[in-house]
C-alpha cells in the first residue's frame, strides 16, 4: 500500500501543479494512525485549502462506496474544511458516478479526475482501461459465465440461490459463485435474504453489449432456392426435428423476425451444432455459396447457448432475447437499429 500511496501522491501533485493558480504548500503521506492516506495543503487566492485523500488498490463500485462513506467521516474534523478525494489505480464510469453522488473528488492513474473547490474545477475523462481490467471485464462474459447471465436477465427481479442458479444455467457451483462476486463488486447485483438479485440489469446489459464477442463458431454460407413462407415452413420443420436436443435455432435477424420484427432481411441466420447443420442442409436444400449466400449457419464450438432458447411460435426455436440483442448490436447499423427496437419492446425492465 505504501508504494501505491506514494504513486497516488505523485499523481495528485502532478495534477495540482499543472494548474497555475494553485500553489501546493505541502503534499505527503500521513502518519499510520491518520484516518486519511494523503494530505495536501494548497494556497488559492490567498486562502488555505486542504485535500484529504483516501487511496485504495481496488476501484470496484462496491469497494468505492464503502470507502467514500469512511472518507466523508474522516474529513469532518478539518479546519478549514477539507475536500475529500478518492484515489485508485482505475475508476470505472460507475465508480466515478458514485464519487459525484457522494460529492467526493477523484483521481486515478490513467488520468480520470474531478476536483472542485472555490472557483477551481478540474475534470478529465479518458476512454482507456487497464489491459488487466479489460481482460477481467471480458471474462465475465465468456461462454460459461454468459450462461449464468442469460439466466439472471431472463427474470431480473428473481432472487437466486447459488445452487438453483447453477442447476438452471448448467454451470458449476464454483463458477456461479465467481460470477456472483463479480456482479456484486460492480453493483450490478445485490445479495438479499432470498438470494442474488440483479439491481442494475440495464447497466449489466450495456456493459455486455460494449464488450460483446460473438460465440466461437465456424461460419458457413449457403444458398437456397426456398424463400418466404416456404423457407420459414421448411426451417421450422428442421428445427422441430432436432428441437428436443436443441441442435439448431434461429439467430440474429432471423430470431428478431419472430421476436420483435424490424424489417425483413434477405439472409437467414442460424446457430447449430453438427446435427443441426445436417438437418438444416436437408430441409432447406442448402448448397455451398462462395457469393450470393442467403443462409448463414454458425456452427458453435460451445453449446451452452442452447440452454437458453425461446419459442415464440410452435416449432420456432430462437436464441434468447438477450442473445438476439447482443448479436444484432454487432451486426452493423441496421443491426443496431433492430437491437434497439427489440430492447425497447421486450427488454425494458422496471427501475
């Protein structure tokens, strides 16, 4: 922590000294018994001002909230009053919003900052994330974790016991517990007496959309002479043949056509495993197409996505609302429009 606090003091000093009207009289680490980690004494327009800083190694919203409460108490004994400042290696936008909510300034080592007092207003926002944090964020959306998230988002108001969530999602107890911890740390979920419940499903879905990577698959392009109702009927027949094992489903724009129509696309999309691919080949009379394809089948390497399908009409197996939304959100401008339409129609949750 001492090295971290020294780095925090250096970052704070560099920021303050870049403002010509601020004169830094003293800035350093406080004694071990102090309730704050760094104290800066400033001279601004002839007036003495203090910045009292708390330094933490983790900037997850849950940890930030607890630290902000302690920091607010710690600054009450200063005369003249001290401005509380929270410092961490990285503060997400959610953590920054918490600091603003508590009226606490903040600074991180990437350059995000907000410090205000008297007529001074310092605010800086950067878009980069630490590589390790970026990897950690993406890990919560990997296939096994995604199975847990899809189960939670299917009914955000439900409280889940870990064992029930494990059984429903088809994921081990240990992995569910890891996902649970990540969600709680980011304040996307809360633990109640009844179990784990999503507290901010929209924030979770936004973050998933922004970090989304399509499921690992082999993308195969085909051409069929079928179209319109004849193609829909043949596809439903193929899905019906294999639906007991969930081997093929409508995906992307094709799933959205059944869930929340937003214009018709000339290309039809499916997720399938090897058995589902064979069924689709036979039913739709598919022929390989190097160009001019009107059927795309993504043959999945991981079949967890089949744990969460919906049936908007008899024999119509589609990717879940969340999965369809995510796939559309990365499908270009038209896909983003269709994704937003689906979200407004079917993924609007009570605040």
